[in-house]
């Protein structure tokens, strides 16, 4: 009996060790994937030096695990390799012209060929933004301009070296003109910057464009291959459920958990929409609201399948708006990563905000309809009035209740990880873009910035 018990203990310990090594290997693969993807996009999309991207983006406030990795940037092959020296974990990210970077992960189905994209011409510098590239400094009286830039200076000021804001760009648009902007060193009006979850609102705009063309409708069943089984309860999920984050699909959006679904999806799966679509229901579609990046990637797949494939964002949205710096990155399967991976300059993010301020019209062309905007801004059931259809209806978490109360009630937002924001305030004809890398969300108060800028602008 003692021998049996001893053998049993050995088996249990060995199984635990194997399971521990399996989990460790997955954690290291996620770390390598994050490192490789961020470095590849930082170098080949944003055009920044590799050392700067590693120090100021990849490892910023995240020493420890990421310090274990080595990297190699191959400028000729336009690829990045990241690995643990022991060879226990390694990932490769590859750049594709016009489509940005993707992790070279295996996918269940072959990637569709990506057709070349027609370059978007930059605006003529002698014309006022958005038709051109010139700042309308004269649009503000001197006292207002001074007050606006004082608000921008405060947003860039670093008063706590142990907990940095890392504001990198702020752009202010008032009455259709660019009236103020400011950038951190190494960043300019041409630097494409990652919007993280602001990609979800780009996905909304793209969905609106496809709905305007009559190719999908919010009330139709979501055409997802994984849900085609006659007895599959996920067949009941509609496009509206996806847009309003009420699909009922299981998904853990927990950035504190290293093996949470959102991390596994972004850094271990080549087909991100497929990973999310394979999840079971935890709630009947339309009955529960839960913020989910997986839902956004399913929606992006539905939208691009209804449109012109991975080129849809470029052709239906970025080109008409003149967003010449914008890149919407597909994954290894060729599906746009609608949850997270849009890069654009602060000025081009402002163009997207201005499109919403104009109700979907741009230079006489309808990108999406006013009805679509009204639909987008209807609060999603269960969200507590904070979320519409892939657009936020309240400012980010804030520390200044008075500032929140001072913001007009018709405000809405595109929001992203690390403090990304596009604020649209229709009653003040204003769009405010803030880009940066703020790890601690309490470190930067977006509502205070918005209030300061609105107070500085003419009524």
C-alpha cells in the first residue's frame, strides 16, 4: 500500500510539474507575442527606432518577464523575432505593406491573398485642415489660443517621475478646423499611433458604411460559419448583438490575468475571430451586456466578409477621409483585428471624430447615415447607459466629478488601452484627440482635459 501511495504522489507531482511547465510556456509565448507585435508595428508602421519602441513601449513599467527576451529586427525581410534564449518560447511578427504587422501563427484556414492598397495622398500643406495640412491658428482669438495651449501643457507635464502620464499627442478641432496640437519629443503630426480599443469604433464606422451599402443589417442573424449547426444556440446571435456587446458568448476581458481570453486571442491565435466565435454561450443573446474584444473581432470578420475583404477599411473609410497614415492590421488569417489594431496619426484620428460630428458625411459623400449615428448612440441594454454600438457614451474613468458634470451631455467617445481617446462633443462642435501610454488609468484625467479645453474655446 505504501508503494502505491508513494507512486501516486509521484504521479501527482509529475503531472503538476508538467501542467506548470505548460502554463509557463503559454505565458512566455504571450509575452513573446506581445513583444514581437509591438516592436514590429512600432518600427515598420510608426517608423520609430527599435530601441525607443523597446524602452518606451514594450518594457515601459513592465520589466521582469519581458526582460527575459531577446529580439532581432530584420529590416530587409521586414520582420521581428523575439525569443527566450533557452528556446522555450519564440514568436515572429511580419510586416505587409499597407496592412501592418501580424504574428506568424498557424491558422485553421489559409490566409486570403491581400491585394495591394492604393496609397492615400497626404493633404496639401498650404490648405487648412482637414482639406489640407495647415493649422487654423487664426481661428481662435489670442486669449482663447493661450488658454487652450495652457491646458495642453498641463496634459503633457510630468509631475510624478514614478508614475508617468506619457502623453504623446493632443489635437483639438473646433468648428471643423484644427485649432491646436501638441506632440511629445519623437512624435509628430505624421506619426501613426496605436489606438488599441479605439479600433472598435473604427469597426463601428466600417459597419455603418457596409450597412449604408445594403450589404448587412443590424437585425439580421450574424453570418458566422462556426454557428451554422441546426441545433447551435449561437445561431440566434444578430449583428446588433455583436455591435452592442450582448452576444452572450463567454469571454474573459481581464488584462490582469496572463492567460485570460483577451491575451490568448491577441498573442497566441492566428485566427482571432475564429477563437472568439468558438466560445460557448453563457447567456441568451441580447440578454446580457459584457465588454468583449472577442465580440469585436467576430464583428470585424462579418463586416469585411460583407464588404471587400481586408482592404475594406482602407477603401470604404480611410481613403474617402484622407486618413493617409491609417493602418488597420489583419491577423494571420487575413481578418481585421477589430478589437485592437488600428494605427493612425492624431490628426487622422481627429478626422474620424469629425466624420461622426458631421453625421457620417464627408465632402458630399455619405460614409454612413445619420440614422446609423443615432443607432450607434442608443445605449446598449445592460451597459448602464455607458456604451452604444461600439462607441462609449461616457468619459473614461476620472478623478474630477466637477469636470465630468461640466461636459455637455451629448458627448461620446472612442476609447483605448493606455489612455487613448477621441472625444466628440457635438453641441460645442469640438473633437479632442489624446494619445499616449499611461499605464495607470488614474494618472490621467481625460474629463479634466476636456473641461479645460472646452472652457478655453469660444462659446
